[in-house]
């Protein structure tokens, strides 16, 4: 019988969700250093298809963990969104709307911080199977067997842990497609104005999502990360008609960019699945819980990095209680992801996605353009600025009403 390695906690995935869970665990309980392992199928720095926008909520989480952002980044202080009924200015008086990084560098930074905190990362190790009983969890990998009291599935939208323990349905998986374009920073509005751009006009073409253009640095050189997100569940093939249609909508969104010529170069495009939050899902079963993309991200925009840190913090709290003998702690984690602040936020974003991407989308975009003050509150709430997204719904509505109807300052 093959020998196994024993830990208190095994985490599948060494991306933001898995490493945030591990680091919050050690922050809460330093004695767990050396008792946690994160299993990573690749090795850092590993390429990750992602636009790389860190909203203020993520920056607050990094501060809470004591992690300084020490990778190349571009701060965005202006934003615009083209919609089927006109444009919306997303700027917030010079406040940082997003900090754009490259995921290979960002994730490597987290991995270094985790290693320094006493967390083991088993790289180039792929999960093959999961079994559990009343005593613990057994994870089979191509690098051996790991046993623990708890397993955290933080291994992305295509999570093997999720498939093994929770099932393999694909109804809540959308798709994104992106590429990078070298630009002159003195002629690109994204760099000159520190601006990101969104374009929702692809909704009229049958895409339930948006196109984006973010400024970023690749090996120190200015680039635009350009892509398109479609929330619809459908089978996706690299060479199929769906990809061609998505590229055509992206070209239409940014006609001034040299995207049309890239249509013939499939290798320049990266496609990836995005699993979005669905309130019908469960995130705890026995001694296994899900976090980050494996659980589900923002359905409206497909943003997942802030969710990863939020899930990680909640998972760490639940795991500590479970290790202390509270057998109901993991079920409580599942309830928190549905009924707590992060679950309620994702539920509101799911509601917004159904309406902004639905048959009456033009009406809802018109409503969204009525009040500048409402837009400012919406941006702050989405970004989690000053933890505004954690306010109870009644207080949030009251703040919106005072700002829109009475002219009170938004802040």
C-alpha cells in the first residue's frame, strides 16, 4: 500500500483562493504552519489567462494579510462603459478603480508569501481522485497520496475536486477570450488617461457579456489586455463558430485596435472558462469545501480575484472552528457563501446579470444612466471600497436614496 503524507488541511490549487485560505489559516492560527499543503498542477510562475484587474476589495484583503503588492502594475483611475443606449463614465474623482497586474507575477508573489509563512506548495502535482469518510479526506495525486482532516477545492473553474465530490454540471460556466496588444503609451488613452474601457454593445449581437480593454505591462512594455466575456453556457471550441463570433464582436467594440488582423492567428487568442455563482449550488460536502473559481465568481463581470480572497478568509475561519471540534462549521461556511455578505453581493450581481443581459437589457441600461450619483455608489459598492459591499441592503438603499433624491454626498 502506497504511503501517504498527512496534514491538517490539504488545499487543491495554489492560486489566489487556495493561497488566501492557507495564509488566513496561518494568520488566525500560527500553529498550523507546516500542517498545510497546497497542491498545484503547474509550477510558479505559471501562465494564467486572466485580465488581472485587482479591485479595491482585493487590495484591502492584501493589506489585511500584510502582503505588499511588489509586482509591476498599472493603476486605473478612469473608466468608461459603452452600452446599447449610450456611454457611462465610471470615474471616481481620482480614486483607483483597479490595479492591473499579470497573474503569473501576482500568483508567484502570493506563493512566496505563503512559503515564507510556513505553507508547503506541492508543485507539478495533479489531483487524480478524492475519497472521504468520517475520519478524514484522502487525495490521490500523480505525486502520491495526501491525507488531511479537511480538503479545500480551490482548483479553478474546471475544478477536479468539484467534479469528484459535487458533480460535473456545466450550466453555470461562461467563456472568455482575450489577447494582448503592444501599444505606444503616449498615444493610447488607456495609458494617457489611466483608463479602462468596457463595451456592452455586444449584447445586441447575442453575447451575454461585454468586451474590455485594460492597460498592462508585459516584461515592462506597455500593452493592452483586450477580451470579451460571454456568460452563456455553451460548448466552446477553439476553431468553432462561437469563437469567430466573439472575436467579431470584440473587433467591432474597438475598431481602432489592430484586432482584425489577429483573426487569422488563433495562437494569439487565449480562451478560458468562467464558473459563475449560482445560489442553487452547494459548497460543502462532508469534509470538503470549495473556494474561489471552483465555487463561482461574479456572474455580471466574471471577476473572481476578490471572491477568492473573500472565500479564503471565510474558509479559514470555518476550518479553524472545525479543527476545534465544531462539526457544523463547514456547513456554516456553505450558508455564509449563500447568505453572508459575499453571497448576498454575488446574488445581487446574478440578479443584475439576468436583467442587463436579458431581453429587456436596453431598459435597464437606460435606468443605470439616469443618475450620476447612483452610478458612483454602484461603482463603490462593486469595488468594495471601504467595505461598502458589506452594508446591509436597507442601509445601502438608504444611502442611495439620500444621494440621488436629497443630493447628499456619496461619501
